[in-house]
C-alpha cells in the first residue's frame, strides 16, 4: 500500500488489486461510522481509494501504510437482480472475442455474480467486476456518439449499465429497463460501491 | 397574493442556478458542482440578506435580463458589469431595490467571466441531493436558463444586510495558480515539470465549468499508457494526451484516467473562474502545508 498526497487535504491510497480496494473502502467506512475518521469523500476506483477533505493527511498516510487492513466483510445483503435482454449490437463481437457462441456468451455473463468495484463517469454508473480476466474485452475502436439509457456494456474487465443516454466506447451486449439513477428515489443510485449484482435474462427470474 | 417568481427575459450565453454544490456523493459519480467563484456568490447573498448557501444565478460573459413578479432586492457581483433597472443605471456590487414587474438588465462583463446575481429569498427550484446547482457534466439540477424560464423565489429573510457595498477582487490580468506537485508528477519528464512550473500558459476559449483549459507548451510524459481510473479532486491539474494542462473546476468528473501532475490551491480557483480566454497563466509550485 502506498499513500500519495493530493493537494493539501487529500490522499490517494494505492493498493494492488480490486479486492484490496474493497477491503480498504470497507475499513475506511467503518472508521468513519465509528467516528475515528473525519473525511469529506471516500472515492474508491480501480486500484486506489481517494480520501478528500482530511484535516491531517500526513498522519493518516503514515498510519494507513503501517496498518493491516482486514479483507472486506461479506455483504449481508443478497445480490440485487437486474433483468436484461441480451440484444446488444456488439454481442456477436464480444462472443467472437471470447471464442464462444452468442448463446454461450450470454450464459457466461448471466451466470456471473458481479460486484460494484466503484462508480464514476456519470451519476449511478457502476464499474462491475466478476468476470475472469480472460474475458476482458477492448473498447470499441470508434466510440458511439449516443449510447441509449439502460444499455448493458463491457470494456476491459468491467461490466456497466448506462444510467442515461450518453456518448460511449463500451461494447453493448444488452439492455435493461431498470432505472439506475433516480434523484427523487432514496437512495438515488441503484448501484453503489460493494453492491453485488446478477443479470437475469428476460423471461427467466 | 404575491407571486414570488423571477421571469428570465434574456438568458444570456450561459446562465445557471448555483449554490454551494453537492459534495459528499463523489463515490456515486456525482460531481460537487456549485458556484465557480464561491466568494462572489457568498458576497451577493450577504448583500441581499440571504444565507450563504442560497441559490444565485451564475452568468457567463454577457449577463442576462430578469423581471421579478414581486418587489425584491437584487445584488450583482463577480465580473464587473453595467446594471440597469427599467433602463436606469443601478449599482453593481450593492443591494438594489427592484419593484415588481421592473426589468433588471445585467450587461456584458467589463472584465472577468462569471457574474453572480442574488435575489432576496434565493432561487427556490427543487434541490437535488441537497443542492440547487446546475451540473453541466452530469445534468443534475435545473437546466441552464433559456429565455422565458420562470424561477420560483424563496421567502426573503427578515435580516437585512449590514453592508451597502463591498470590495471585490478584480479579475486577474495574469492568473497565478499555486500548485502542489503530484500525485502523478512522476509520470512526466523532469523537463516537463520544469516547463509546467516556469513557462507561461494562456487560458483557452475551450474551457467551461468542468475545467479551465490552457494553451501553451505540451508536457511530455516519462511513461506511456493510461492510469486505471482514479478519484479526482477539485483543482486537479490533469494532463490529457495533447499535453496541455486542464484545471478541474466544480463540475469535474469524479474519476479519471489521465495523470494529475499537480493540484491547485482551492483559494486560487475563484480567480481561475474569472480568467478570460487569452489571460496568461502561471503555475507556481509551492510547498505542501
């Protein structure tokens, strides 16, 4: 673990894996809820956790790098199920990249339990991990100028669902009617870091 | 019955509703947003007797024109500009009584970029995640104003401002941004780090509420490739592949994959919000506190 200073009041803590990011985030949230850590934002990402709004980042940096972070405790809540149709325009390309049939590709994806590693890009957009590394896919060579809301998409090691229509370079393998973000709802985001997710093909539940 | 509302007669180039933003949701991908020149927004609120966090209008270069349906107090600050009420000159940077139905015109900035218009009672659009700010990156909050927009106003407080006028900093002729290096300064060559902290850049016209873009010498990388996405802070100086530094402002994305060479002191960001295209920019490396 390495803690990099960011400005005067933030720390960027680098770890070796996505699992370590989840463990560190869980530990930081635990400390914040018990009142031993005062921080404005805790932002997990691929291999880092950003802590912003710290009063004494130097002391926390020294302390964290010396600390043993326990693995993230298992989530008590069951995985949420998101109904999907595997009807995306890039499904054939993804299946070809994986060296399987389209049917087999949907079976692999729907048979995987995902975890929200982190959020970003847009409110409610989660970067979900869970597929083995050999199923990583490249981004599209040419991004689309408009990806529809609810598009189920893959890029690198991640699966994501576009909360609203936006430009995007991910490979589209399906679609859902689930509402990923609704600011009038509590909580507004369907997915937050640590949430476990299963995609359920339409017609099966 | 008094109709506490404000009719937008001329929306201007880009006028948005802004308050102190919605920090605390970055882990969900929600930018902080909020007024780019926070001290100016706080000052105009104080001049009309509003609490610090009341929502104001943020204009861009060419002001706007407004017609309140009830009698209100208005204060205009930030970028200096002419102000008129029913065609008669009125004070800038001071509370102005505007009768119901009168036309308030906020003219083109004499210098600077962003103007702030506080109205007694504050702009009372529905908050989203605790803030009324328009977030241009993610589309949260009310959309940018258009001609004909009608904005609800809150109830004015009974407390009157104790100040009639207040000094405001002039928009900068040269923008000096104090930076602390890192977290990814090791992604750049020593020559690039020297260039970054010694050469003069200029404010690019391509900037917006998401970031201040610059023109100037490109910064060479010491290593190729992209970082895995990582959390971004306000004032982060990100260097995209073209090598020209971008300073992240209030609507910045919460995560990003281009290396951050340095972070600007937050106290210097209000001046960055007022630096017009072409303004010289220097990044001054300072020791971390």
